[in-house]
């Protein structure tokens, strides 16, 4: 069926993608979900590059939120998916593009060692506000502390300039302003818009799986840019 790499955002873990990964594997896809939290954008990108290089064929590589900065620096993907994610151009960082919303900043608390973490009650509302309560509670429980500085990292290359890409705008997002998402989406080949919050892989995993299966089928038949930008609102 093809290969997929799922790249999480700040404070998150690979386990947040567990349901998406399980459904893709059940459908016959090869799935890698690398762990970030390597201390810098450069190190996080190297971890994802290693996962991409280990696969037998060019993968569909999805980055969520900060994960968009990570996949922007990766070579050799068959297709890039930016899920409510940052799409930096040369010299840009996630923080420089607008970074966290005021609601998200209010949910972040400093830790004594210089890292930051998410206040559980506020994280549930900002990151998983449209998710069923049990799924949101599980996702909050998986969140971990984040080392400083990653969001200010600048990718060494801009892979969206020469790799087919799809941007998914999450129209009910409370963490990254949907208006900012739409502006960044203009850099991608194809644009979808979902009426979801920041984390559809938690509350709407079938929606994410459906898109990835569609792109796997398309990528297996095509090598080259998609024709033009297409907006496709979905519920």
C-alpha cells in the first residue's frame, strides 16, 4: 500500500498517533512514528530523516503543528502533509510565523529546569476541545515537557518547494489561528479544510487515515507536482 511517516508536534509523543498508525497498518501501509524531543529542530529533523531513509519507498510524510517545521527540512518524501502545521520559508521559524495563540500560551507553564509543560485542564480545551472527553483525557495524559528553543529553529531547506504537498487547515483550531494556517497553506500544492480542532488524529482518526490513504494511492501513480491549488472543505 505504501509508506507513511507521522511526525508529532511540541509536547506530544508518537503515542498520540496510535489510532491513525494502527488503522494504516491494518490497511497494509508501512508506518513510522519517530520520537522527537531531541533538543533542537536540527536534531528532530535528523530523526525524521533517518525514519524516511529507512523505508523501502518514498513516504507520505505528515507533520502536525511544529512537526511542519521538521518535515520542511526532510529530503526524499513522496508527498508532504501539513496538518495545522507550520510551513517555514527560507530564514523563517514557527515562532517567527506567529507561533502559539494566546490561548495556547496561557496553557504553557515554566518548569524549574528551564523546560515548559502544558497545564492539563487548559491543554484539554486548547488542543483537544472538539474531542470526546475520554480521548481528550488520554491525550492530555500523554503530553510531556518540552525543551526550549525548538519553535525558534529555522529549517535548513524548504522541501515544500520541490515536493508535492497538502495543507490541512483545521478551521476550529484554538492553538494555531486558522487565518495563519490559510496563509501558510498558500505555499502548498493542495489545500483541504476540515471543521475540526487542532488534533483530528485524536478525535477524528478516520478523517486523517482517509486522507493519507488517498495520498498513498495518488503517490504510487505520480512523480511530480500536483496541478494547482484546490480547496476542499470537509466536515
